[in-house]
C-alpha cells in the first residue's frame, strides 16, 4: 500500500524524484491536510491526557529537554531539505550524499548530547534531564533517517505516504506513552511517546520513498551546500527567536512554569501552525516551480493566506474566550496558570495567518539571503521582547512574544509586496471575511457564557452557536468568498487539477 502511494508500478532503478506527472496540487493538499491534522490532532489529544495524568512538574522536565532537542534536530538538516525541494532536478547521487550527511550529523549530535547532557541539566537545575537527554539524543538517528525520504515525497507531491506514516506514528507513540503513564512511568512516558513515534515514521518513510543507500560522497552536495547553509542559518535564527521564551522560562522560572507556558503554546499555536503547514508544505514546491511567473505566485500567496485565516481566526477567538472553562474542564485546577498565556498567545495565532507563508515564498523563490536577513531581524526583535517581558513572569513573556511578532508584521507585508506584488489591500481582503465572521461568532459565545447553564452544557451550546453564526455570516455577507473556499476544498478531492481560482475575485 505504501509503495502504491508513490508511483505506479515503477521499477526502483527507473524511479524519478522529479516526476510529478498527473499529481494534482489540490489532491496533495488533501493528503497533506490529513497528515498534519491527523498527526497534530493526535499529539494534542495525547498531550492533554498525559498532562492531566502527569501534572506540570513531570511535563516540564520533557519541555526543558525539548528546548535542546529542537536545536539538535535543526542541525541534522542544515537547510538541505529546502535546497533540494527548490531545485528543478536532483540525482540519486545527490540524494544519497544528503542522507549520508544527515546520518553523520546524527552520530555527531548523539555524542555531543551525551557529553553535554550534564551541563544542560545543570543549566536548568534539573538533574533528571541527563538520562532523558541521553535517550532522546539516541533517538536523533530516527529523525535523521526520515529527513531525506520526507523531502523526496514532498518533491513529488506524494503526501499520501507521509500521511500514513505521520498519523500512525503519532497514534502508536501516544498510545504507548499513555499506557506507561498509567503504569506510573512519569515523564518517561513522554520520552517513550517521542522516540517510538519517530522510529515508526522513519521506517515507513524509508520504505515509501525508495531512497538510495546513504553515501559519504559529500562532494555531490557542492552545488547545494551554499544555498542550504543560508537557509539553515536563517532557520537557526528563527528557531532561536521562537524558543528563547521556552529557554528563559525554563531556566529562570523553573520546570513547572515552563510546563504551563509550553502546554499553552502547544495547544494554541499547534492548530494554527498545522493549518498553515497544510497549505505551505504544498506552497513551497509550487512556488519553486513557478519562479518565473510572479503573478501566479502572488495568487498562490493570497489564496494561502485566505485559506489559513478561515480556520485560524475563529479557532483563536474561541480558544481565547473559552480558555478558563476549557482548562479547568480538560486539565484541572493544577493547570490554571496556563489560562492567561492561552488568551494572550491567541493574538499570535491569528497573526500567523498572514505571516505563515513568508518562509515558503522566500525559499521557493530562491531568496536565501533575504530569508537570512529577515530571520536575523526577527530574532533580535523577538528575543528583545521576550527578555523585556520576562519581568512579568510567563504572562509577561507571552506579551513580549506577541507584541514583538506584531511589530514584525509590517516588514513581512513589505517583503511579500516587493517580491510577488501583493499589497496591503490584497491581504486585508483575503482575511477580512474570516475576521468579520469570527467577531460575531465570538460575541455569540460570550453572551451565552453569561448564562447559568452547567459548564459542559454552556460550552457545548456556545460552541455550536458560534459555529453556526460563523458559517452563516460567511455565507450571507461574504458569499463569493465562501464559494471560492468551498470550491477549493472540493477540488482537493478531485483527481484532476483545474484552473486556479484567483483570490482577487473576492473584490
């Protein structure tokens, strides 16, 4: 079944990593959506259940370890994936060399993790981190094995195999983690969840992608390294800016505070990033193949922004206004400190509807230098905001992260206008219908929230009412917009790709 997801009875020797004949971008979006929604949905559900069982302190230990592991995982890729996806053609020798480099770096990072684990544990004042990092460090080999196969499948829009791997991997890891948590394994249940999931995904993607045997002929990467390094450095700054909040909270405020902050961040922003990635995973190769047609890239950009906003705006609004009830109901009073963080970060989630497409546009157009400069500026602004906000605890950090992101938004809009011609008016028209409908949906929920109904009934009625009003406002006040979005959704599941629908028709 996995093999059929990639190619039609193609012999391994004849398999082309550039063959996208007959592949529909909209069909790819559907499988990509299943992959991301299924995987991230399962991860959130299992995270919430495990968080309730384990409590903030145990959850915070793995959250501290994850600060280190995010950087270690980034070092495995070094920008090669984006570089290879953006190239018009690649050979098996280049792919083999990339896989070999990934595994070599995984071995190096395993050794580095083993040696530095005591220092990281001392930095966070958490001695239990040492063994946790040793196990997670050993699991880096699974992450390395999956990088090149995932890139190959992405290039050929073979998202069906990725969906199978990601969804089943998330379920298997979460299920085993839950079993161990119920047996009293504490934070080790989270470690088991991560390692098992990564191992399963690596095996499935290797089978599906028909990747060549890794090679140490790194000379084959000479034409790729320069571009890849720029992307890597840009990503490094991006990761640094997006994880400085976790670093300073974990170091200064402790594992309990980090657990509250990181869970709120994950529950709130994971759905937004998930929706964004559904679109941007397909947007990157689509932009790369349309580099000489900037008008088409502009249309892809606006359509992507619109599609992200129609889900993220109402989701952020409802999470923000229902945060107190939701946290008490799902997680219990021990997680009450996460409520204000959820409400503040909702602004960041909504903002990402506009900014999520920036990186795939820059990389897809081959603008590695611009990507690097932007991430350096973004890192300076966001780290500064986080450090200033630290004086107010995790709530202050959330405000610092959110405000600094808002300050960067005009620069992102400027870059998109300069590169592909999208204007502020275009972007406003792309997101206004979702914003307008979300405003009335949130108002309806707030009014119902004043009633004396029991908590579960009040939340259920409020959610249903808000959803009906949201859909109703879109259909009545923004019918043309709704029809375009509905037609795009339907075309995800058709075998043939049709002509692109211009988002400029919203006017």
